[in-house]
C-alpha cells in the first residue's frame, strides 16, 4: 500500500493536510484533515479507464466557504433535529440552529468544519488514516466534551472502511455519518438516474414539513421506494409519489434489515461496469440524490447538475431523539460509541 501527503492550504488558522492511500489494484482514496473529508476516490472502469467516482470541490476554500458537506464527516448528529431542541435526563437543551428553526448536520460549526488531527497506519494489505478531534462542551449547544476518532481504511481487497469511535464526559447525543456523493460513471456531467440501486430494506421514513421525519415508517412495497430488487434511480426523478414530489427525488431514511453476509446496499453503473457494495452495522441509510442544481460553485471545474450524485449515509434514523421508536442516540460517560461501514468496489465487464 502506498501513502502520500501534502499541505493543501489553511482553515481555522491551521494547516490542512491531504492524504492519499493507493492500493495495488489502481484504487486510491484522498482525504483531508478539514472535516475528515474524503475528497477523491479514483477507480478504473471496465475498460481500465481510471476516474474519480465521487463529487469533489475545486479547492479547499470552496469546501470552507460553501460547506456542501461533500465527503465530510457529519456530527454530532446527522440530519435534522426539530426546532433544534431535545430533552435529555429531564433537561431541555436548545441547540444552535442553522436551517430555519431546525438544526442540520450538527449545527453551524459541526464536525465537518473542524481541522482534525491525523495519524497514518500502513501495512502490505491496508492503509488507514485515523482522524481525531474533540468537540467542546457546549459546541453548537450540545453538552459534554466529545472525543471522536474516524478512521478511513483502504484495503488490498478494494474496500473503503469507515469506522467511528467516540466518548464523552457528559450525557450527549451522537449520530455521525459520512456525506460522500457517488457518481460511478466518473462523469460529473452525467446524472446518476441510470445507476441501479438495490437495498436490503422494506421500510422508509416518511418526511413532513421542513423535511423532518413525521415519525411514520412506511412499507416500500408498491412504491418508488422499493429497491429490494435492483432498479434505476430514474424512478425517483419521475416524482410519481407524494414523498418523491416533496423533495424532487429521494432524501429519505431507509430502515435496513441486515441479513448476515448480504450487502445492505448495492449501487452500480452498467455503462462503466463499476459498482459499490455497502455493509454497515447502522440502523438505516439515508439516500439523497443531489436533487437540485447549484450555481454558487463548480465541481471538478464543471457546473453542478441536478442528480449529480447519490449519498449512502449510514446512521441511526434522523431526529431519533424526538421520535418514539426511532432508536437511542444518547451517548453517556460510561459508554464507547463504535460503528463501521464498508464500501466494497468492484468492476464487471
């Protein structure tokens, strides 16, 4: 395994370092200390052409200025928290809001804005970047000093492993994710509507006002949300269902079933032959399709088209702290949070 690094600029008055891990099969992963963000994932297609298969901004300044969450580590809590408020152990906590009256992705100074420390670990079979940071007590309104480690590992088996570990000195909330957008075609000017998706899920969370979960978990059978058998993402763009009409596609949590040994999700692009199989120990995956175009910035020098990429955000269900039956995202001082997601990349002729 090959590892290289370079200082690419500064953020928050601190040097930002980008690390590149390369395996023997021509797959490389680049991630930077700003936001513990994956910025590039290069892989060959069925014809041997190597291309970047994730959405990448043009510069560090663009990540800092526009904050689109591309490839970033999200936290403390991924998704929206209704009214930026929650009750914990008899105390009401008011968070700093950053999307109307709600908090999104941990607030205005979430983990995606930190410059993380990093250490490299490498062997013949795999290489890892171990990112660490401390989110201070009161940051964005959350209680407790939260110590977080996020590790990105690239293996000789063409796997990208994302692992999380966290501890706190006060009861708090923690529900992280990674916000990488895939476009397996390698062409950012080609929408992902012809990608095929398969999900080990029969239930999705209904969205209400302000894209917050209503608390209802709906069966996907007979709807555009049924991907138990592989189907193209074009079904979302057709907006034939009230839920796809609400967000012009998908921005929905899918509850995962976790059959042993089977991928929780498979995303594939027939034209390039590329696919990614996702395995996770998390309860759900949020599928978001970059449902709008963007004119504020470019990616890889090109305008950001509608449906430019798709996320596979593994996490607990959004707004779980305010929704009965959505799971417990509380982290206490005597606990260690741990989670892992694996993306396995393959090429078919």
